[in-house]
C-alpha cells in the first residue's frame, strides 16, 4: 500500500462516492449532487407526477402516503435518467414549476394576453 492514496487509500471520496440514498430516496449525506434540469428530465418529471402518478397524488393526502409516492416517482426518474436525485430535489422542482405556472397564468389574465381556448 503506497502512502494511503488511491480509490480506497485515504483520498477523500468523490461527490458521487460520498453521496448515498436510502430506499425512500432521501439524502443520507449533507447534500445531494446538484441535478441539472434538462428538457428531457423536466418532461419526465412532469409526466411521472401528473400522468403516471397523478391520480394517486390526488387521492392520497397523508404525509406517509405522499412520501411513498414521491419515492416511487424518484426511483423511476433515476432509473430512466441514470441519476441519483433525491425526493426533495424532484418535489422542490415540481413545486417551483407549479408556482411559476400559476404566476404566468395570473400575469396573462392581468395583461389580457390570455389565449382563447
């Protein structure tokens, strides 16, 4: 063994090695790796939350049930995109997009630029 260097010899772990997630998709370390939100990832997240699990999210209101749903959603998201996202990242992004959508709709109504359907 040479001087404690190498993958297992004392070097600090890389961010990928240092990150771990429990079965519910919650971070066990201080901070999850930053997730880059590509268009594909945003589409996947919206599809999973609104289409694939939408009825279940609307039906279940208890914190425990919602936690299970978000965990399932995160597992599918991570499998599809080969990421290590955690529940908080996806839930926070969804809530931010929902708030932005609400603001855009309110602005359209205020400015009179609301599209006719």
